[in-house]
């Protein structure tokens, strides 16, 4: 079974879902381009490139990929909201730290 990941721009009810993938969604497996994004444009570009190169990816035009309604059940959700944040299985957002163990997950 894979470690699923959902990606957003923004957090909360108005967040924009920008894609998901079904495997290797753990913070330690994220592409460096995603981790290094410092602007929304860089983040979007990194997500588009990552999704394009994967067989397990779903872009928004293909529709929500999971049998559950939101990311509260997804293994990891990531959001660019001025900087990169992460959440595991619906727990509170934590500020991502590319240099920390497990991306800074508490």
C-alpha cells in the first residue's frame, strides 16, 4: 500500500487542490523542487512537473482520486501558504522544514 499525498495552494476551506499521487508521499520522498519552492508559482510548477512524470498521479482535471471526501484521510497533505506546510491524516498543519528529520513533522 502506498503513502498517498494531496497538494494544495492555501489552507482551509478555500484551499485549491492542485493534485495528488498514490505512492511515496512521505515527506522524506518529496521532490527537491517541491521542498525548495519559495513562491506559489514555483510550487505550482514543481507540482505540475512531478505529476507529469508519475503513473500514480492525478491532476485536478481528472477529478478527486480517492474514495474519501477530503484530505483528512489521506496519509499526507501539503500546502503552499506563503511557505510549505504539511499535515498527516488530518492532524493540524505543521510548518515544513526541508532540513529537519521527517520534514519537521511533530
